[in-house]
C-alpha cells in the first residue's frame, strides 16, 4: 500500500507549485478553481455528476477525496452537501482551508454510519487499496437504499500482464460490485478520456521542472505511466444499491 505519509509529502509539495496545478487544469479542461490530484477530465466529471444525479439536500461522500475539488464541484452543481474523506491529513487540511466537511479516514473504514449517504464517488484512488473488496463493501455499507456509486480508475487490458502494476490488475469491478450487493452495474471503457490524460503527461515532460518538486514528481510519474500507457484501460464504473433491501 502507498502510505498516508507518502501522500502527505506529495500534497505538501503541491502547495508550492501553482505551475503543476495550472498544467493539470488546462490539459484536463477542468473548471478554473478545481483542485485535482488525479486524471479525471472536465468531460469525465460531467459524466460522473450526471450519473450520480444528486438532488438538493442529498449527501455525497467523496472517498479518497484528496484536496476535495471534484466532490465539492459535484455537490455545488446539485446544491447538496459533500463529506470528503482521505487518509492524508495534509490533503484533508488543504481541503478544509476552503471550508466544508473533510475528515481523515481510509478507503476501507471511512468512519461514516451505515446507510448515511445518497451517493459515493471514488476518483482515481481505488487502486491504492490493499483490499478492493473491502473498499467496495465500505461504499455499499454507507449508501442508503437507492444510493449511487461512481468509480473512475484504470484496469489492466490483460490482467495476466505483469508489466502492469498489480494494483491495477486486481480491480475487476465487474465482478466485485455485484458481489458486494450492487445492482445495475456498468463498467465501461472511456478511451476518449485518455486523450487529455496523455496530453497532461506529455506536457509535464516538456516543462522545465527546475526547482519545482511537484513538477519533478509529475515527470517521474509521467515516465512510468507512459511506458505502459496502452496496457491499461480507462474505466468508469457505476452501480446502485437496490431501493428495498430484502431481509436476509
Ligand atoms: C490520485 S489521488 C486522487 C485524489 C482525489 N480523488 C482527486 O481525484 O483529486 C489518490 C488519493 O487517494 C488517497 N488514498 C490512497 N490510499 C488511501 C486509503 N487507503 N485510504 C484513504 N485514502 C487513500 C490519497 O491520499 C490521495 O488523496
């Protein structure tokens, strides 16, 4: 597992790099003040928001929220409230600096009560969990009947391909979501999202990173990602909790 301390350092570096934030926002076509630490583009975010179809007064959980940009934006569009949870205390404190309800917790144990939220989004973070079934189960636990889940991630084109890190090979959401009791499961490829993704990595590599630790770390990641770019597929997984839960 990539540790919370690793992410704390990552987020601390990012505050000192408006250049990295600007590059991400521009290449991913994001709203001007959205703080992303992932690869979800503006059009991708529109799709997530459309699927979650939040109504005013409902509650959204942005699980592994980072600095909270995506959850805040989805909630703003729907006039609903958002709770963000992440295991990086630094990310949570950066999210809190803009106000709102952001808490330290993990993908597997977010700390919210059973059946307490109407929608959950997990943007580009599920791959970091040791146990994917535990995270999917946690999403199911906190959702109310009729609740919606949207997950964006990457899966291996060939799960047996060991050049793709294991964290992407064991996602298998088409199997895990129904196993956890979700219905109306869709795990759809989104090749069109990869155009802006590739653009982001290539522009990062073409940038002069001198003296900018966030940009240096982005360039290191760009090299790793581009080396196996075609061996991963971009996925949007959506699912719902049945309206009425049958007694066991
Ligand atoms: C690539 S970032 C995405 C952040 C945010 N969802 C976004 O799209 O801007 C991955 C996030 O997952 C969080 N994370 C990784 N493993 C976690 C875990 N086991 N529990 C909670 N958060 C975790 C990291 O701290 C980081 O904020």
